[in-house]
């Protein structure tokens, strides 16, 4: 129990920043809860007379939400420390290490979920819907979604890849907002939510507690497979520069996208907007997200480029040109497959011709933006790169939504896409400039990125 | 507990058909300080990991405190300390927080010892681990393994990252830990002089087996260099029992032998009136001779 409590304390207060965020979050939660409990109903949004101004209502509404977010992000050390303990020797050397680790992770997520569910329920205090009913639905959903949030945070924190950063950022947004949909859909059977929650945490527990045995079993299977194929299963082709940059074989990534595309096409096949103002088909949004993934590879180009530079006697500018060409060639395979998939699936989903035409351009822009964003990473990923990745992702999503909406005029789309193209050119110019003065001492080694926490 | 802390019988480990260790048997008694020696890839780390139960043995087994190491209960783990080859610390935490987290797993923790050692080893407990040097991080890893006063301390290349001063301090501390005669230390190292200074038992791994295990003094008595001189020259057929290497030089020879019994047997040696001078070897010399 002592270890579980100490671990949880470290998750929330391990650094000064997290301590401040956690304390502010706790204060905001207390203040927000008090506002929801003791202030009269905030009714202006329903067109009824209000005792507060709209600005005051907005602040009062936002206070508990900010509190939840701060408490959730206050425990940002959870994924890092969980990964550290679970993968280090300490998991097997410390007394009951894995069990206590699991208990601390569950305890932390449960604490955050409890706070979030309670506050979310209090929003229904002055409505006909019973608070207890909302709480019953919110708790299991939060137990899963906040666990997923920490998974995504680990992915972001442990990755040197812009692609994963962008993907992870989208994941954070999704894990924070998707639960609201489940909570708000009263037709979902409550038991289903708890079964899903139990299954998720059961899987986490099994993976953690059985990790040593799983590792042995997986090792045996991999060895058996490699023996069966006699080490000749790899048939990648490419030039030396491609091998050194890790872009010699584009097919695994390209073909790996077929599965999610097929799944998305299956689920979106029956999508029919019920009203004219309903959101457009999200398939293009999904394809746009996929188009940025391949760009993530480029963020390790600077590190890998050192070996090339040592051997080839190129200037840094020449090296950048070669690397750029290699990555564009590699990404062209994946992009080509995405374009074909968009046309094929888009036709099957009966997307408008305008959406398809501009969608093709958007995928091209998504690939270009993410590739050059990745090439811009010539040192550790800092606030600038993170902010740019987030802004790029948001811009691409906005463009995808506008492109998919039939009501958007071609002129608007041309302007949007031209802006994105200009951004890609700016990214390329910045990347070329950074590569011209590339300092490999500042590059994070891939090993360091993988080992970092 | 009066019995040995660790016992292995017929221990073997192979990875995908490749043998790393075979037929290894040993016992670690309270008070033992065991130095494990072997070339790179000889299987030192595998042996230690088998002892700790990180990986299941392919043959035989290891028992720690009477329990199979691969299924070690928490109560037994509380008596065990381990320092890995590369530190496994959380960069975001301060040294004090890292110690606090690890300490919370144990029923008892010697804060006084850790504070004293941290001061002596010049480890700033308030510093974030991210900003520490490799040596500082290694010192902190060692502190984490010592705080609960383990009965059995297992260290895999613990001093590789330390400067000579810190190494000496660490070695003195290890001696302190085992000085009460109730604790044991098993450590691997490539720095043979450290093993020589510290260990009272030596394990030498060669050809996937424990080639030698026993007291350090017995090892020095067993493996010796003989300077053999014969006034009338040495015949080629003169057999030197248990010779690891023989070098002829004019009327004599120099040989390194194992299991030296104190005299060169054989009628030929007696008739030739051979003069034998025995030279005791350092551990480093013994190690080099064994791996020629």
C-alpha cells in the first residue's frame, strides 16, 4: 500500500511543474464543484433569464473542466514511470513490483476518473436527468478513456517522431471528447460500458503481470518463424542511401494502411447525413490523418544522415537534397496507395466529385507538410516543433472538414489548399536552412529516443 | 536462515539452440563475496539473470533463499538487491524522489545509510536525474540497491562507469555490507584488480561452464607458473601434468599448470634432476593464462 501511494504521489508531484498543475487542478475542481453545487442554475444558454452575465457563466462552466484537465495532466508522469518500471529489471526485483505498479496505475486513473465523473455528473444537477444515472455511465467510460489518454501521452513523450506526435495529439483530443458521446447516448446498455472497462483493464493487467512469460513465448515464436523462413523473408530493395535512411522498403507502411482504410470504409459505408447541416462524411478526415503518418519517418533523417555525410563527402546542403529526394520517393508509394484508396472508397461512399478532387490535393499536401515538418527536426523536439505539429494537424483537419462539406465553394478550397501549400514551402525552406547548419551533437540518437522517459 | 542464500544445480541456459551456460552448480553462503569473471559474451550476465529469475533456465535450476528464482515471492525479493549493468532511472525525477519510490517497496529502509553514502559519494539528492553524469547515475543505482540492507546483493558490472576514487569507495562499502558475515555479494567485473581486492570466492566462466569456483587463495595455490630448469636439458617427452601452457627456452621451460600438487611427478623428472621454481600468479595473470 505504501508503494502504491508513493508511486501515485510521484505521478502527480514528480516535477515542480506537475505539482503546480495538480494543485491548480485540485483548486479548480473544488471551486468548480462548489459553483455547480451552490450557485443557482446557469440558464442563459437555454434562453432563460440569467443571474450572471454570459462571460461569468462561461468562466463558471469552464472552471471545473479546466480542473479536470489539470488533474488529468498533473499525473503526466504516470505513463513515463509505468513504462520505466514495467520494462526495467526493477519490475522483477522489487517485492510485488508488477502488482503494486498495476495498482498504482489503476488507482491514479480511477482517481482522475472519479473526479471527472463526479464533476461531469454535477453538470446535470439542475436537469431532469438524475445525477446518479450520469455518474454510473461516466465512470466506466472515464476509466478507459483516461487510461488511453495516458497511453497517448506516453506515445508523445517517448517519441522523437513528428508523425507520432501529430497522431498522439489527435489521440489526446479524441480520448477527451469521445467519452462524452458515450455518456450522452442513453441507449447504450450500462453493462456494456462496465464489460468494456473490465476487458480493457483485464488486458492491461494480463500484459503487465504475464510480461516475462509472454516475452519468452514471443521470442520462441519469432525464432521459429525466422528459422522457417531461413532469414530470407526480407526482400526489400533499394539503394544504399535508402537503406541507411531506413526508407528502402516502403511497402510495409503502404500496405499496412490497407487494413484501417478497409475498416473505415466498412463502418462509414452506411453513413448518410440525416440533415443538410449534418457533418459531412468523415472518411476524408480519416485519410488525411493517415497521410501525415509517413512524414513521421522523416524526423529521424537528421540523425541517420550523419553516417551518410561521413561516407559521401557531400556538403550539408547536398545531403539535404539527397535525403529529401529519398523520403519523397519513399512516401510516394504510400501516398499513391492513399490516392487510389480515396478514389476507390470515395466512389463507393458516393462522395461528391469536388470532395474527391480537392481531397486528392489535400492528401498530397498532408504528406508534404508532415515530411518537411519531420525534416525540420534537427535537434530535440521542442515547443516550436510541438506547436507547429499541433497547428498543422488542426489546419489539415479543418481543411479536410471544409473539403468534405458539399457547401464549400471551390474558391474557398483553393484558398485553403494554397495556404497549406505555402506552409509546406515555408517548412521546406526552414528545413533546408536547418540542415545547412546541422549539428549532429544536438541530434537525439535513436537509441536515446527509445530509451528516454 | 543458516543455509546457503543461493544454490544452483545443473543450471543451463540456451537461446534458440545456442548454448550459453551448461551444467553450472554453485552455492552462495552467507558472508561470501563472489567475483564472477569471464570474457565478453562468456555468460556472466546470463548467469546473474538466471540467479535473479529474470529468465527461466533451460536445464536445472537456481534457488534463492529456498525458493525457485524464477518464481521468487515478494518476501524473498525484499532480501535481494540488484544493480544492473546500465542504470534504469527515471530522468524526470530527482534523486531523492527516485530513492523515495524505490524505498516504498521495502518493509525496511536505512535512510541513515543512504544519506551518509550519498554525502560520501557526493551524490546530490536534490538534483534531477536528467542532469546527472553517467558516474553519478551509477552511484545512485548502487544506493538504491543498498538501502534495504539486502542479504544477497547481485551486481552486474557495477563499477564500469565509476572513476577510481568512487570505485574504491564503492568497494569499501561492499566490504562493509558483507562484514557482518550474514550478507553475501555476487558481482561481475572486467576489472580483475577489483575482484582480486574484494572477492573471497572466484567464479570463472569459460566454455559455457563454471571453469573454476572456489576460494581465491585456493585458486592462487592451484594455478601456478613453473620455471623448470634441467642441467642436461629437457627431453621433449617430459610430460607436465595439467599444463595449460608450456614454453621451452633452452635447457628449461616455463609452464602454467592447474591443480598444482607441489611437485613435478614422473621418473623422467627425477632422473633428470629437474629444478622447479613455483611462481604465484596474480588473478589477472591467471585469467589471461586460462584464456590463451
